[in-house]
């Protein structure tokens, strides 16, 4: 059934308020169950054997001594997961990443797994598996990997997207290009040009909950999977494909999820757990250790980016180019392409060209991390924007306003923009008190803007009106950060009933239709759309029941404030019927009352933000303190403002960690040196000040309430905002992220050496 | 008749054409017609592609109508995090 | 396999269990006693998601051996509320939306409780440094600190 998602201006009674979330009490009492909090009778414990080499051929695996160990119920290798990919490269890559088939491509790549009666037996079994490796030369650096003499990961990869097609294999999987106009002519017209190269190191989403699942393969070839995931329907599809199961035979229940940020949109160990359970004939619990999460799940790309921007004296940009090299791990994907698409997305440019190179390296498979690929590109571009503004003597915010994209601008990645919010966020920044407070020595202020796409996607909801007039709403979009509260507000708004009378739950794959995963900032956007649709369908049913009760035409019934009302003078003596009254007799006049919605929420639009940051750098230690941080972002309509603020603050905090401290450190042997929270240093409570947020509400024309996705954009500006601030504070342009103390000291030291 | 612009990665599969005129009333028909003309594009349409119509990204709604004055772009289906 | 018999007090109740010498208190709570509120985020004492209170001190239960619980008094998140009455910290965390995914929340509540039990009027700086051993990846800590401040204020006013 079609649903009109066009924005309608209206006054809200529930939406926009800040009630306590429905799943809150469980989470503050320890009752909520996450991936590792579930157990099945007779379950076995699984452990995974991982490569200690960055790059090696697997010559031989002998699992017999492990299989002989008492208490071991199954041992598997790639041989137990036959290749069912049928030419689907992405599926094959996932399969190979789950258990290496011929080569290991990174330190931590899985080669075998065991299921045993307890953890101790499983650990002992791992030690008994003999693997003979032929160690190969490795390469972990993105710029080293593109050199002609670099060790090649796949002999079958020949760079796509360049003419003529190369004859020798390389680590550059593909080249992508975006842009329009004539950049050479544009640079010729420029009065000032800045040109600089930037580096960003690899980071991890850093969710506090490691990947965990319980898999149970039954004797009748059905299976169950309890797992922490951002998308249980997606996991079901992937696992079914990899194990050769019908999708309907695999039931996936998503636990509460302890953070994902994109890292739990791909399968890692879940197919392994299912394969172990299939072989052992018992349920298998597989929980990754923190070290395994760092070594063998999906961090971001490391990048190397060259940016050149030219402008006239009046501040008009005449040309802009970016060349972006993004690492993808052992399997090609779209990361460089996304970087090339988003680089100049904030600006209205006559001449622009971006080129992206997807580079294979001996590191774990790159996965999405909150607005994937955009933060690094924004770092490079927004740093150069600042440098150019300074060069022509213009205020950095005014410079951006002058060149900002707006409705009708041809974006640098191709399409023309509809109504967008970058102008308003910049103007709000310009007049924000943060921009005008005084700074002292060793302190600096920086700002930056950022952009990200938002998605809609396939979404289902079931809204059931209980006999007492309360409502149960079942959704299929995993709740990563409090969306159940927002969806309850939306249902309450549509139906005109109190928020407390709505209970929202996340259903499993057997009890609801397909839902896309919670990524692309789509959780609240698309589920709220489906909730509105389902609620309106339920209202239609309730009006029909009222009409039946009153014996009047249904056209004479309207729904207002939680009641069916008869309109028209001739029905003046009919008192309105409440939802409770209608529900109470539902069994007698047609059966249970429900509204369903299965739709594709599309047209989500794009989301812009501007951040302002003050830092203080200690010239003796190189340590940077964040003094003040402000996030200004357009939310369209903030359904539950607390959780919108939470997304802004959380994204900013991750960006701060990325800018100042977080990086994957590799040794000369290609092994990850810091797979733990001690040396992979994310921000702690004492590192940060309060984070101020300003929610702009410029309605999204493609959502009934004007809602825009908000979850990802807030991680895009921080790298540049902080780099711009630090560069001011130390008087040197910082071009290598993270700006950890050694890098700042080197910049300061270099400066004094002249 | 709608003018469709392809992203760089698709151009080689469409005889190196970047902008193609297609007679189509919705996205589904657009993919169908393009696949008939350039069979090499078919596998991309299955899961790789999103359609931008007048600046708005459509990833799933293949019933979305197209009119003559729409600006239609095919871009890579983007992943989020 | 030599199991060790341990006799201890958890949330005010006498509890006895058997465990291996190398099992941590976290393993015992989660796998033997069914108290899954404490979470394993790292297993090396770096994230605080396993925080519990032992003899009035907040500790990382992944760094305590199960056997060390002998004769001690242990508090876990499951015992923080008084029946159905939430502790002010629990209430304030909810009111301030101081949790998003919630996996770090039990650890934060334990640590914050230990703080307010010893220092009922902490400054923002004292709160931040006390909680520096608890990692949160979702919130940026802003609403967590505000919740602790508000709970401290309410607890002080309740006493006077």
C-alpha cells in the first residue's frame, strides 16, 4: 500500500519531548541481555585460531590432535565451509575472511576454530592444531602498497577504472573519479592556491561490547542465532548464503547491542559459530576477546590524501582537486570511492575533480565506521580550506559561507542538490557565542563542516492495539541508541494517546518482515515513517469499528486526540469513543486491531554539520586538551531531543579520539602492536569537557514530520575542526592524524630548527 | 525520455557513454531498458546501484516515477555505519 | 581438576560456589551465578565494564580471582536498586539519557555509587577523574556527568 511521506507542518504534543526510554530500567539494573548474556542448554564454547603472520600461504593444517582431545566436539577449517558464492565476489571475500582458504592476509586472520565443553579445553585444543605457513613479504602502509615493488596480495587483481587495463596485478583494486568543469583552467584563474598532503591512521569503532553469538544448528536443518548486530535480517541473509541454508530456516534474534557504529553490519565469527554447531550437533557460544576485536573485526581505512584548492582574492573558489588513497584490507570495497564522493560535497564549485584509489594492504578487512570514509576526506579538505582562508585574509566561516552548496548546486559527486542545510549551520556557527569567547596562550580555535548521506531502506512495523487500549509496536530496526523511545513518541503522537501507553520492542527475523540494518543514520528516520504509516492504518481500522458501533457511514468518522469522533450535526449526540472503548469490544466486532506497514523509506536526503573547537596544547609534552566543543547540526525534526543530542555528542567524542590519539600501530613484522584499550587510547571521561549541541530543525520534505537522519554526520567535522584548532595553537599546520603528543612535539621541534 | 548520467565505474559497461537517453516511466523500467541495451550493466543493477533523482537518493524504491525534467544520476550504493 | 570452594556475600546474600583457580570474579558472576550485569569489555582491566564493589572499593572484577571473593562483601549492579525502588543514580541516568547502548552503564553506576558513598559533593573534575576508568563509546560522557551531579545533589538534599 502506498504511503504519502510528504512533510506536513503541524504542532506536536508528544514528539519533541524527553521521556524516559522504555528499555531504560532493564539497562540500569543489569537485566538487559547483550550478545554474551545468553546461554543455551548443552552449549559448547568456541575459540578461533588466528594467523600470527601478516601474509602467508597456508601449506598444511592438521587438526587431528585437537580432535582427539577429550571434551572437543568439533574442529573446523575452511574445508567445512564450502564455497557457495557462485561468482559473488563480496560473498566470497566474506567467506575467506571468516576462515582463510588458501592464504592468510593479516595478523589475526582466522584459520581454524574449535568447539569444546569449556573454555580451558577449547584453548588447549587450539594449541594442538598444527598449521604450516609459508611466510610471504607483507605490506601494511597505504603508500607503500601502491609502489611497483610492493608485495601483491592477490595475483588476480588488476586495477579497474584505468585505461588501458594494466597487465600486471597490483594492490590498487580500483580507481574512481568524480567532478565536473576544467580544473586546470580554474587554477589558472586563482589568485591564491594551497596544496598539501595529509595522512590519517587506521582507527576502530571501539564499541565496548565484543562480538558475541550463540548458534544452534538443529537436527532438522533449521538453525537459530542469538547475536549482537546492527542488522539481524542482513546477518540472516549472509549466514544463510554462506552455510547453504534457506533464509526461512534460520531465525536470528538480535540481542541488545553494546555499540556498533558500522562494525556490526558485517558478519565476522557468526558463520563460524553456525558451522561449528552444525558439525558438533550442539549449540555453540562464540565471544571475541578484545584483542580479537582489534585484530580481526573491521577497522576503518588508513588514508593518504593530496588536496589542492585555488581561490580568487574575493574568496571565490575557482578550482579544487583531491587524490585519495584509502586502504581496504585484503578485500576491495567502496571506501576510496566514498571518500572521493564526499570530499567537496559541502561546496558549490565550478571546477572540481576527485580521484580515489582503493588499496589492498595486509591489515584486517575494512568495515564501515560512522559516515565511512567521510571524516578523513573532510580532514584534508577542511584543513586546506582553513589554510586558504588564512592565505587570502578571510575569516574561515565567511569563506565557507561564500562557497557553500545550496539548493540547485551541482554537487562534486554528480547530482544537483535539493534543499540542504549547510548554510544555516554555518550561519549559526558564525553567531554562536563559542566563536567570540577569548583565547589565551597556547590555545587555538578551529571550525569545520561535514556532510553525510542518510538512507531510508526496507522497513516493517507491526502496531497492535491491545484490548485495554494500550499499544505494542514491533519494529525490525535494531535500537542502537534509544530509538525505541522516539518510536513510542511517534506512535503516541499519531494515535493521540499517552507515551506511557506505547511499548516498543525489536522483533526477530521470524516474527517480522525484512528490515534493513541500522546504519546510514536510518534507524529513527525510516522506522518512524513506518510507524506513522502503521498507526494511520490502525486508525483506519478503529474508525471503521466506531462507524460499525454507531451504525453511521465511515466517512463521517474522524480520529482526534485518541478518540473516534462522529462529525456532522446529525451525529451531535454521539459521544466520542476512546481507543480503550473501541479496543475493549474489538473481539466482538471484527477481531484484534492492528496496523502494519511494510515500506521502503527513501528520499532521506543529506545531513550537514558545523563544529567549533577550542584546544590548549602543552608545548612541553605535546598533549592537547579540549577546552570547549560545540556541535551544530540539522536534525529536520528532533523526535526525542535527548537522543539527538546524544548522537551529536557521541560522534564528536569519537572524532576527538580519532584526531588526538587513536591509531593502529604495526611493527616491522606486520603485527598489530596495540590490540587493547590501554594502548589504543579512546577518550575517557577526564579527557573531555561538556559538549554543547545546537539542534537546527529545517524540515526534510520527504518525511511526514520532517525528520532527518542524524547519527553519522557528527563524526565528520571533528578531525578537521581539531586539526585547525591545534594548528592555530602551535603555529604549525598539522597534516597527520592522530595529532598525538610525539607528532605535535615533532612539529614544534621542526619549527624551532627552522 | 529521461537523460541518465552514470558514475564513472559504470561507464565502461555502457560503451563508454556517460549520459544516456532512456524511455522509462519509473526506476524499474529504467534498469530494464538499460540492461537490454547494455547487458554488462545488469549485475550492477542487482545490488550495487542507487538512483539520485533531483538530488534525492533512492536506494530501494524501484517504483519511484521518473519524468522528463528529472535529473537522474546513477551512483554507487553507499554503505553507512 | 581441583575446584576451590568459596563462601562470600553478594548483594547482602550468603553465596557459595566452586571455581577453578584461574577463574576471575567476572567469570564466576556471569557464568556460574547468572549475574550477567557486569560485562566483559576487555578482560584486562582497561574498560571498567566489569566494575563491581568489593568491601566498599570499586574494582574491575576481571582483575579479581573468583577465589579472592572468600569472606568478602561484593555488590553488583543487580543489587543496586532496593527491590523496585531504583537508586537515585539509576533514576538520574534514565532522566538525563546518560546511556545509549547501555553496555557500559552497569560499570558506570557501580563506580559512581562508590564515588558518592565516599564523596557526596564531588566537583565536575572529581567526577570525571573518578570515572576515567570506565569507558563509554556512545555518549561522550556529557550526560553521564550531569546525571551523577544531579544524583549527588538529590542524595545530599535527601539527607538534610
